[in-house]
């Protein structure tokens, strides 16, 4: 069981790091680590920890989209501009690994807002807000992953 616990811990740490440098599905990897540990441990406590971690992850996934989208809608950045940012972020990720994700998102939102508003200053203001909300989204998912990791550590202590 020690090796599985170490592997689970590695998955959790890699998941959190994957959120700091958005390359990997961080919260999903964190959940996979807790699931691996709960499966191997098999105790009621381990499964309760896993169940709670799923709830935390689901709340994190929900909030990571709801909070930024609500804020962007409130200030008037349409879904089409956000979609343009996401599309160019994906393209940017493959053109310039890792940093292209951010560059593509900023460029996509800016271009879409420039076409929509025909005002570079207003387009840049919308782009800055979209970037802040993208970072908030990452922060929400990171907070959920760290909470899951702390819950897992508590589970480790309780099942020893």
C-alpha cells in the first residue's frame, strides 16, 4: 500500500502543478490520485474522503466557469469574444507551447472585441477583464485541487 500512496501523492502534486502551469488536467489528476488511494486503502474513511473530494471538485469545476462568465457578461464581454479567445488559446498552445495558451487567449479576445467595438482602447479594456477572469478561473480550480489535496492528507492521517 505504501507504493500506491506515493503514486497517489505524485498524481496529486502533478495535478496541482498542472494547474499552476496549465498543461495538464490538474483537478482531474488530483481526483485520480485520491481515487487510486481510496481503492487501494479500501476503508470507509478513504471512500468518504474520496466522496468529499468529488463534491469539492464538482463545486470547483462549476464555479470556475460560472464566476468568470457571470462577471464577463455583467461588463458586456459577449460569449463570441470569449470563444474567440479559447479557440486562439488552443491554437496558440500548439504554436508556442504553454505561453501560447495565454497569448492566444489575449489575442483572440482582443481581435473579437476590436471587430465588435471598433475601438482599440475599449477592446483592450475588455481583454484585460477577460484575462483577469481567466486567471480567476485557474485560481478557483487551483483552490479546489489544493483543498482536495489537504483532504487527502487528512484521510492519510485518519487511516494510519
